[in-house]
C-alpha cells in the first residue's frame, strides 16, 4: 500500500546529539568527531544501500567528504545548545523498484534542497527484520542549518532587525540598548517551506505512479485536511520501533495500538450501519405491501424453516433459544418493524459519530497542551541564562555572553512571547491547570473509546436479525415463485 511519510526534526546539542554521530549512523560509516573527540562506528549497520552528498555551487568541494563536512559544521556552531542540522525522514514506496526509489530520492534532494543553497547528505535505507523490523524502504537527509555564503564560508542563521518608532528611530530597551528581532536568513525552517516540501514529494511520487500506470496515490495532507474521518496515530521514531521489535512495550506504541483499534472499530461500525441501511431499503422494497410482516413474523418463519430441517432434539431446542433471544432483544429495544430497525441503526450510527467527533476535539486540544508544556520546559531551561545575561553590567562581557548563548536567549524570548498570551491577570502561566487538563482529557479520551464496544455489540445483534429475516424473505419469495409456477 502506498505510504506517505515526510518528517523533519533538528539535530541539537541541547538534546545531547552529535551531528557527526548522526551522519555516521545514517551512512553506516565510521567517523571521528573533533568536537567531542569520539569515534562513532556504524559500519556493522545493515540496510544502507546508497549514500551521497550533494553540494550547491558555492560550497567547498572538500565537503564531499562526510567527516570533513560535519566536523566543519560542529566547528562553526559554538553554542553549547546549538542547532546543528535539519534531519529528514522520508518513506519510499514498495510499488517502485530500488533503482526507481533511489532516482526519485536523488531528484527530490537536488530539486527541492540543493537548489535552495542547502548541503544535503542523504542515505537510502532498505532494512530487513534484523534492523529494527521496519518493513518499508526510506531515506534520511541531513542538511546544515547554517547557510553557505557565495564565498564558501559559513553564513549567519539570523540577522538583527531593529525595532523603530514612528519617526524611524531605534526603540531602546530598559538596559539602554536598542531592541531588535532575530530574523532567520533563510526560509528553511518556516512551516510554509515544510508544507511545500511535503506537497512536492507527494506530487513526485504520484507522478511516478501515474507514469507506471499504477492507480495508488499518496497525500501529504493530514486526515482532517483530506476529509478522512480517522483518528491519527502519533509518530513513533526509530528508537521506539526498535524497542517494540525487541518486545519492549512503549507508551507511544501502546497509544498507537489503541488508536488503530479505535479506528478499526469505527470502520466496522460504519460498514455495519451502511450494510444494514442498504439491506433495509432493499427489504422494504421487497416487502412494500399494505401490511408487511413484522420482524418477529419474519424470524418466526425463519426458525420454523430451520426446525423443519433439524434432525435432532438439541438442534430444535437451540433454534428455539436463538429465536427467544432475538425476539427478547427486539422487544427490549422496541424494534417491531423494518422502519424501527432502520431508526435504531441510524441512532447508533449517530452515537458513534458523536463519540468520534468528541475524540478528535480532545486529540486537537491534547496536541495544543503538549506544545504549551514543551514551551514551558524550554522557558524554564533558558530562563537562568537570560537572568545571568541580565545581571551582567559590563558591555563587553555582556556582548560576549550574548554571542556564546545566542540560541538559549533566542529560545527564551520566543517562548516568553508565546506564553505571555496565556498568562493569568496575576501574570502566572497556568502550568498546573494545563497538566491537570491533559490528564483529564487523556482519561476521557480512553473512556470514550470504551463507548464504541456496546455500539459494536448492538450492531452485531442487528446484523444477526438482518441475516435471519433476509433468509425468511428469500424463503417466502421461493414459496410464492413455486406457487406461481404451479398455477400456470
């Protein structure tokens, strides 16, 4: 089945990551990190079928060497929490050959990344079960976040844009220094750029499918944007998948298994509702007579026919028990006619959709809370750096501190700006309230899943009634047909 997956993250020192190690892992090579003085050896790693480094025209030719390139990146980034590289993880297609997938990946890298001035180190993986158990081929791309200037030197990630008053003069802060905003020098990290990459990759894959005469297609949009009423799973990542492959259960794995089960039940409910509704319409047309038989009458006819062909006493008793249970169920639900049955099915379908809508709303809010709490963690981590910077009185030392902690200070200002929108009148960030809401929504989310089960059981019983009544209708039609033939 055609699969779309294009995920972009960052390799960051603040997360304890080394871009040299990341490159060695993706390429299956042995590389030495000059920054950490460590060797990363992944030459034993299987499933790496192709690697290459593509350079824009202004990049030095020596960056074709993987160790040279990524050690240069490590050297250019001085901050202890520096952002080092963009990391792409993109699914390839089982419908295409290995050569076709490699050519498609190379064309995407060249057209979408290198043409923007990005250095791209990419690796095609086709792992077997011994390498994490990932069934689909995929490729990784590492791109330095810092751009390359026309001179071949590393450029700046950001530039200062000073804030001006109505007269065009710089606005000064409390410390007597002009206020400014840090503006990225490239659009590589913008959400719009990521959306463009996702759309471009989907278009390239679909064009290849069409070229080969295949009917399958991929879509870069979320289920919600596609209008597909399905609950989305969360991204697990390689580490989680490898743990799961070794039999180690994880929270993400459990959550995705639960989501898939909920979607399976929802699909089952929708199919049963559709099947039962279609059958009722057909049955009503077949039985569109002044006084159509009730469901109880149809079931009586059905079980009488079964008993007529039953050879044992136990079989007849079993038929009687089934008939009594079916009639009792219909009586309990107040279902007498086909119209009643149709109304009950419609009501159950609406219940299922209401639960699904509620679950989707909770999922959206849970994603919002997750992002807010992530910002809170970043704010707490970087606030001490900001406080230290604020306490420095000497201009030279202060400016040196700014250069050394550029990323932390930028992150602090960004998180503070976003969190300020949520502060209470007293100036507090409602972290505890968010955590409590997150816990409550997770519990409600799982509780609503349990509401699917009785709906599914109810629809199963209705299907059983439908099958038996359908058989009775066929028996009656056969009897009428024989009578008409005998009268001729």
